């Protein structure tokens, strides 16, 4: 399975996981010239911007560790774009990371990190 297919599969699993836990998926693969947000979901009155990282091995570290400061800034700028576009600037928001690890046996584990990073003024 190539990297793109693996990533899409991970995003599908993450969307199913979130839906099963009471989230409403608003957008998938929201793209702007500034970047992309894998999933945008609503949990009660909070809008959640979610980066999904999927890996087959831990050779290069955990999936969530790949969401470095540069990636976080791209996600934040893209989230601002979404909020302005949807006229939701006053909406409560947070940034989560979901990591999915596929084992050699084809089993997967999922972990959600709520409030994985914050906007710093």
C-alpha cells in the first residue's frame, strides 16, 4: 500500500472513530493555498481541526511526533482561512492529532490527542 492510500485509509478510520464518539464531520481534506486540514469536526459547541498521521512502523518515531512546529503553523493558518470563509471567527476551536499505527499483521491502533497544540499570540 503506497503512502497516499495509507493516509486515506487512516483518515477514513479516524472519521469513523470520531463519528462513533459523537463528533460530526464537517469537512474532509480541506485545502487552501496555505495548506490542508485532514478533518474538521464539531463536538458539541467546539470546532475541532484534526491532523491524522498514519504509519506502518515506528522507525521514524510515532505518527503524532511528525506534527512539528512548522506543520502546526500551516494547520493554524489554514484553520483561520476556514473560520473566515465560514464566518465562524467567534467559534470555540481546538487542534487535535489522531495517530494511527498499522501493524505488520494488518491490525491498527488509534490514539487521539485533544488540544495537541495551541495558537500562540
